[in-house]
C-alpha cells in the first residue's frame, strides 16, 4: 500500500535520514520505533510531502507522493495526525471535525461521517459545542484522530499520539488506534512507547540515528536482545 524506497532527507546541509526503506501493507498496523531524535517524525513528514527527500521515492497505491503537494496527499487517502495534535483551539469540537472534510467525497459525506466519529468517540459528541482548547489532553487526541477520519482516509499516520499524556490515558490512546484499524483503516504509528506499540502492531521497524537497523513482527522484536537492552531496559 505504502512503499518508501531508499530516501535520504536533509534539513539544509544536515542529513537526518540515510537510505530509509520500508513498506506498509493494507489494513495492518505498522510501527516505527526509536529514541527521541532517531528520525521518526521526519520520516512521517516526508511521507506527508511536508519535506521533500533528496534521494529515493515514496509511493502510495502505486502513485508517487514525493513530488506531490501535501493537500494532494490527503486527497489520495493518506492522512497525518501530527505530534502535538495541532487543533484549532478557538473553534468548537464540531468545527474542528468539519475542517477535516474540505474536499470531494469527504465534503459530500461530512455529516454522516461526523455521526460515525461521534459513535467511535462518544465523548466528542458530549462536547461538540465546547472549544477545542478547553478539552483535556486525551480528548484533544480523540479530536485530532476524529478530524483525520473526517477525510475518509484509507491510511492514517500517527506521530507520537501518547506524547505528553498522563499514564492512565496512554492505554486509552492505543485502544483508540486499534479501533481505527478495526474500522478498516491502515495504520502507520510512530512512537517512543516501545513496549506498548510492539505488543499491538503487526510489524515494526527500528530507527536509530536516521537509519533502519531492525525489522520484523512486533512480538518477535520484543524478544530481540538489542531491543530489550536499548528500549525495554531488560
């Protein structure tokens, strides 16, 4: 479904990704794990066309994305839920949701999709007239995901969805990601919470210092000696 082939990415003269390659299959949950600064968020931004790779290619269902404007990436069915949620804080919950459905089929079906989002996240229905900036951290993450679902994605990319949340909410966030996948949406998840993500995903890649160093099934990587030592503290 998504094929990333040998991308090199730079910020100015500073190279941050080296020959990164991975693929995501339809309807699976794939995870990119690694320490802070490993290049995970840069990878997601590059797939979203917010950054252009200096080398390599990115294809989504056979269509090149690395030379495509970001809004066209969304129209193709690939949605990025960014780190920090990036909501419109002075707009209501429902207005934020509507902002996720500004084109084509998503616009035509927005009112039916809003109801579907409310069914998935009943708390958003209760707070639909409330300003987004007044929601709790967990509720804001629900809203960010709901806004992404409004564009009728076939694949969603989550960048550190548990970042900054209280431990009691982290499990709820991962349950939310699984629920999205169960709705038929392919998931690419970027996370520092290695134990939780490897336990829930189909496959994973380990990114270190801008390079892919390991790949495999999530549960198999949990048993890998390097992963245990570097990320699980075992």
